[in-house]
C-alpha cells in the first residue's frame, strides 16, 4: 500500500483520538465531591429555615417533622445518585481501550473492502483516462455534426464549424472537405480562404505551393492587413523561392504585431534567416512598396431582376466574372456567391485568375458577366439566368452595375 496513503490515515486517526480520548480519560471525583458538599450545604440552610419557622410559630411541630423527614430523604437521594455517577464514570474508562483498538481496525477493514488505495498513486493515470473520455465526447459531437450536415448540406456555418473541429482534432483531410463545402456556399471570404489553404498545406506536407497559395493571395486581396494572410503568404513565397516578396509580406506583418511580442520575435527570426540566405532580398523589399496583389481591379455590384426572383432558388450558385473581349472565354477573374447573397458588391482582381497568363492586368478592356447557375457548373447552360456589361475599361474605377435579367437559351 502506498506510504503516502498510510501516513495520511495515521494522521487522521490521531486527530480523531485527540478529540475523543481526553474527555473519557479525565477523572471526575473532584467534581463529585464538590456536588456532594453543595447538596449538604443546601440541606443545612433549609434545616435552619425550618427551625426558625418552628420557633416563630410559622410551623406546627407536626409540619416541622414532616418537612424535616422530606429534607433528609432528598439529601440521601442526591448523595446516592452522585456516588453512582462517579462509579460509572470511573468504570467507563474501558471504552478508551476499545476505541484505540477497534476504530483503526474497523476503518482499515471497511476501506480494504470498499475503497481503492491505488487511486493515490494512480492520479496521473486517472487524468489520462479523463482526457481520453473528453476526447471521446468531442469526437462524438463532431461525428454528430457531420451526420446532421449530410441531411442539411446547405448549412454553410455548420460546414465551417465542422472544418474547425476537424482542425482541432488534427483530422486535416476531413477539414479540407468541410472547408471546401463552406467555400462553395459562402464564396471568397478571407477567413474561409485561409482556413481552407491552411488545411491543404497540412495535408500537403506543410507545402503552400499551388492551390493553397492561390487561396491565400485571394484572402490577401480582400484583406491586405490580415495578419494570418500575411504570415501564410510570406511562407508560401519563401517555399516558392521568392525571398523578396516573402520579406515584404513579413516586414508588413512585423509592423502590425505588438512590439517585443513572442510573435514579432518569431517573424524577426524568419526575416533574419531570409536575409542570411538571400542578402539582396532585404534591399529589394525596402526599395519597392509592399504590394501583395496587382492594382488591377474592378468593383462590380450585382442584383437580380424582380421578375426572375421566383425563377432562382436561394441556394443557386452565382458566378461573377470578367472575360477578354476576344479570344478564349476563360474567366480572367471569377467570384462564386449564392442567390441568397444578392444584391452584392464584389471586387475582381488578378488573384482570382484561373491561369497566370490570363488575368485582368493583361488587358485594357474586358467584358463583365453575372450568371445564376442551377447546376453550380462554371460552364453556361440553358436555363441559367444572366446579365452582362459588354465593355469596361480597367482604368474606370467606378462601380459597375450588373442586373441579371435574361435567361440563357
């Protein structure tokens, strides 16, 4: 049995004996003598009163004799009771020895039968078991949410919550699927783009090159001061070997972080590493302004004609995109939204290009389109709802208004 447990038991029993034994052991004769003397004095005082009443004529001789007999009997009874109490008190000391032996024996027997002395030494194991129970409960809740979303796939916030939950559980492959659903439903929002990119990076052995980088720079176009976007953008560029852009992004992030904070010190360490590996990167980044994305952008406001509202479901996909006036019809920049989001204002820019060689900044004029897709397919199909502006200059910084008012034949 654990020595700590034994020591604890001994101390507790000793404390109990401190309270129980002294009153039982303490001698009572002195108290009994005091009580006898007091009773005798009271009887003597009463006897003097009776004699005085007899002498003054307040009592007859017969009354005096009767009260005297009562007084003698009462005194005799009091003295007899006290002697018995004293005897009992003296004889009751045997209980002390019974308690000293029986109490520890009884406590030990009960604990050996009902208790678990190993719990004292297995506290760490119990803590681990508790953590395992909590993790099992979390997994159960996450699995429950996943089942609900199978029956309600249009719950964008539910998919976002599920993705975050999988991230916490380090189940990144499942997180990617959840974030992909949220992205499809909510479109280009910085938070979703970054969560999606981060999960893709984990699965891809922490590499952000490719689709994760594309998502990150879309988020950076939407929120240029987003610290997570700056961090991931710098990491993506560093992995691509673009030390100059990585340095620019991380220097901007450094300026936004609290001075002397742990995160700022970490960024400073990464900048120092980049400077040592690419000495020219720091000079170039200081010579050029911070520009994570191209300045080529078009602001577009999209709405649905009142007569077509009944023809579109709230969960239908809306594509807002720019095309070249001639040549391939591949979108130069594209945003995905839902009919429920309309009316909406979006910004089309180079980060939304489907190919690096086909982007807004390569053209001076473009065509703008907004289309409601019943199937969610990027390719136009009969029955889709559409609106367009046939010619827009990229130098025009005014908001362009598209009314979706036609049906694709």
